[in-house]
C-alpha cells in the first residue's frame, strides 16, 4: 500500500523550532481516510487494515523510528533524574516492550508522535465496529434458526411429551454449537473492550495535543474525543451520558 503522504503534508505544518505548535486537521484527515479506505460502503475490515498499516509507516519513519518502533530496546525511568533512558529488554524483538511517556521536547520534535495516538484510536474503533457487524449478523442468524425450528415443530403437531424431548435435544445441540463456535456474547464483550481501548487512546491524543498543537487542533481533538466516548456509552446503554457527549460533539458545528 502506498503511503498517503499528500494527506498528512496538507493537514499539518511542520514546526521549524520546538516552541512552535503543530496544526493538524483531524477532521480532514479522518474524512479523507474514511472515504478512501472502505467506510464509504461500511467495510470496517478494510479500514482496520489501513489503520494498522498506517501506524506501521508512522512508527518506522526515519526521524522517529528509534522512539516509536517496537525494537529490542525500551524505556525506563532513570534513577538519577526524571528523564527516560533506553535499555535493552530481555526477550528480543518479540517480547513486550513498554513505552514511557515522552517529554514535551520529544513530542514537539515530530508530528508522528501525535498522529500515532490518532490512528491507534481509529484502529480500535474500526475493530470494534467490525466486531459489532459480526455480532449483529450472529444475532440475526440465531434468531432465524430459532424461528425455523419453532415453525417446524408447529407443522408437525407433536404431543407435549414429544415437544419436551425435542426441545431438550435442541438445547443440547445448541449448547454443543455454542461450545464449538464463537458466541454472540463473547463477540459483544470483545467489541466493548475495543471501544474502551479507543477511549484510552483518544485521552492520550488529547493530552498530546494540549502540549504540542495549536488551539484549532485542540478544539478538533475535543470534538473527536466526545464522538468516541458517545459511541462507547451508546453501545453500553448509558443513554444520558451518551446524549451529553454527543451534545458536546455537535455543539461546535452549530455555534
């Protein structure tokens, strides 16, 4: 997949000094990415794949490769000061490599530090929506199977004893099917967890933009955060909290 550098270059201005602030057009970046990578026809799997590849390109960009790529080194707090120092982690390149919080100078050195948080949130959200589509499909299939089995019982006109025996048999077959396949409940729990992860990443994005970006970028991040949180609370059924977040999401467009 070719790297869409034209979108990123047209969406932010690279600072000449560390004291200058980034200008990231979050709304423009996401709108172009959604339209170009599957969401025009609700293909969340394609957009999830795009976000994964985009994150890899952002992390392996040469100026930030040492800090963002998952090599065999990591960070830990220095015992003599509050700074972070790179250390070799046991386990090699496939081990878990924790990343510490970067200081303001590091975050201001390149825009990729901010864009990584944005695309991490988008990837988690796209994965959640992909799983939600799977959950909805599984519910429809399960309901159709239950309806078809009920219609076949009514057509046969079996006795109460026969109906009880057949229902017990169907329940046992259903339990075997549930044990051998993925259940709708597990899929729902999974996509709720992915939405929680998206909320975590958008909090990190907001913290980063407060330190490195201008006022307009912070306002767009504020709106984007409330949209992600509103989606999460809508899926878990907390309607009042959802309405509050969606209200703050919509308010910049009508004021």
